[in-house]
């Protein structure tokens, strides 16, 4: 049976090479789609009504989950921070800690992940269904560029609405932490807000608003790419939806790390 | 006749008048055409030459055929024989690996997306399952191309009403595609393809999955568009009954009535040609009479 080993290795290598080529092509197609979607926003024809519809779907449609996520994250963060800070007798610093954590990190990341789960998957499912029912082909046959009509408005909506939702999430997180600080940790309302106000600086806000723009772009482009590359009927739509959430979430978390590194150099903590 | 068609006719008439004036100035009598114009008139509106396409296996192998203006080509073949691929290639949704595809004199294999868009404006396509836009009403689906072309709202509304009346769905304009039956969805797809008045109509298995009576309403529409609008058509199907229905039926309009005539004698049929594909290769091209008279065992088996 020893003669079989080289054949198995060759077969394995062939499969690996095929997978590598497939992955590289996927990245190339994703970059091309993103670039074409972005450039379509800068040239005519544009579809303002589509952009507004997507902003409504992405922004207004995600309000409830963003509100709940922000509120409870802030409340949990206050409880956990207080437990750690009590060891050093530093409970009054809860407001400062929660505020900086929410604005710089948790608000943008959690909002983006929640919107990815709700809207990114929806984009993939909607576009995937349009692919398998030949609606994308029909658009092209009827003289419409699907990237202009479908991808560009979703990118615009992601880039505009994710930062707006993030601000809302930050505010509710800080508010939720305030409720815990007052009713559970027995801090004064005035002291909590003074601590929040003194902690927040311009650099935090810049960091907190830069990241959601990138996250909105990622979740929209990944949702559109996975949707438009759907194959294999309704089962393919399901796979695309899952793939969209997984890929966008990983990209958001990975890009968060790199952006934090860069932003900390550009806007250091004072 | 709708406002759009009236404007198109006026513009065409204007060009024709000017051409006649120029001809008179040059001393060329009516009916005499320069050689280029004669060649253009003889040139097929659709031409496939040695078209090859393969993905993980060969899809089309050296497919060649011509289709002249006003004619109908019915493409037959089993599943996976490459029938639909021919339509997708014609629309530029796929690029051939080799060979040339000319649509109205333009080699589409070399065109970019903008060039393809201009060619597609001459073509109306009825997809297999309709491919209607789920998020739009029937009327919005039908008027989609006109709205994209920034045609005035009232003109669009009039044209949509006219076309929906033509396909017998005037009362369903405000419904969503999900509220329609399979046959109605195909008729809306038909209306959407027809609304801009294309010169070439492509039908991709338009009767698949429909009961015989509903399928006949679809084939009647194909005949109407062929005989009354003079559209050049390619019908892809594996439903022999519907294919022969289209080849045998003719229609003329008398007042508001459509009078259908059916010719049973295959040798008297003209204007419709069959093309049969088998595993990506053309195994037959010819008239209905030649098809039914063929001794080829595969064709005999397919027709039996």
C-alpha cells in the first residue's frame, strides 16, 4: 500500500491548490465588487430612493436591537467594572471606565455585530434569492447595472447608518450604566455624569466614529458579495446568509484590531 | 398605439422623408438601394459562428446558426443540452470561449458592459420562471424599463395599461407577483419584455410547469407578437407540443378580434425553423417539415 501515499499526497496538494485559487479569486471578486459599488456612488445614474429605502431598513429597522444591546451592555459593564474597581476602592470611577469602553470599543463593535446579524444576513438572503430566481439577470437584461441599483445603495446606507446607530448605542450604554451606578452601586447621579463628562475627550469620539464607518462598509459589501455569489438554489441562499454573518463578523473584529492600532498612534490616549 | 410608438413612428417617418429627398437630389430612384444597404438587409439579425463554451465540461461545441429579421427559431433539446446558454450568450450574460456572436451587426463578445447594455435594449427576454421583481407590483414590473429610461409618467402608465390588456391581465396591475398564478406570472414577464417594443424576443422555456391550457395562452402570445408586431424570436423549449403549436399557428387582427389559424400540413409552414441541440452540438437545423421527416435516430426518439 506504500505506492498509494504519493498519490494521496498529490491529490491533497491538488485540492489545496484549488482551494487556494478559489480563495484568492473570492478576495479579488470581493475587492472588485466593493470598488465598483463605491465608484457607482460617485457617478450617475444614482438611485436616491433606493438609498433612502436601505437607510430605513438598516437604520430604523435595527433600532430596537441596538437600543437593547447598548442598554444592557452598559448595565453589565457597570456591574463588572464596579466589582473589579471595589478591590482598589475605586468604585467612583465606574462612569469613566464605562464611558471610554463604550465609546471607543464596545459601542462600535457590538452595534456592527448586531447589525451584521440582522441586516448583513438579510442583504445576503435578499440578493441571493434574486440571483437564484434570475432577477439579477432580468435587471441586467432590462438595462440596469445591478451594482448601481443594489450594491451602491446598501454601501451608502451602511456607511451612514452604522455610525448613527453606534452613537445611539453609546448613549444608551452610558445611560444604562448610569442607572446601575445610581440604583445598584449607590453613586450619585451628578457625580456619575461629571465622571462621564471628564473622561470623554475628542480623540475618543474620533475613534468611536471612525470605526463604525468602516464596519458599515464591511457589513454591506460582504452581505452584497455573498448574496450575489450565491449558487445552488434555495440551499445556496441559506449558505450565503450564514457565510455573510461569519465573514463580516470576523472581518469586523479583525479590522477593529488593526484600526485600533493605527488610531491609537494617530489619536493617542491623553 | 401608445405615445411612445407614435413618437418613434414620427421620428422614423422624418428620417425616411429626408432620405427620400437626398435620394431624389442624387438621382437615385425609389427601391434602388446602395450595395451596403442591400448587404445590411441580407445580413442576419442574429448570427452564431463556431461558438464554444465550457465550464467544468463542454457546454456548447461549435454552434453556428443564423436568424433573419422577422423569423422565428425554435431551439429544442434535452436538459443540459445548452439551449438556455444560447440565450444567455446572446444577451451577453455569458462570454463564449471561442467563436463570434453577432446581434444586429454587432459582435457582442468584444463589448464591455455599457456596449452590452445598448445591445440588450433591442432584446426582450422572457425568463423560465418569469424572474419578476418581488418587491414591485405587476404594473411596476411591466413599466420598469420605461421608468429607467426616464419616460414620462403618463406615457408609462398608458403603455403599461396597453400591454397588460394585450396579455389579458389588465385587472391585476396593482397586485404583487406573489399573488399571481404561474401562468399569470409568465404573462407579466411577457408584458415586461414587450413593453419597450424590442426588435428581438427571446423565450426561455416559457411554458415549463404550466398546464396545457395555460401553456396555450403563452404560445398564443408568442404567435401574436411574431405575426402582429413582426418580432424576430427565439423560443427555447423541450415541450414539443408547444413548439409545434407556435410553428403551426398564425394570427391576424380583425377589428378587436384576434383570428387564429392552424396549418396542419408541415410542408406548408414557413417562417419558423427548428434547431436541435444534443450535448452542446447542433444535430439538426431546418424547417418543421424537415424535422418531422428526419430519419436521425436521436431526433426520432426525441419526437416520439
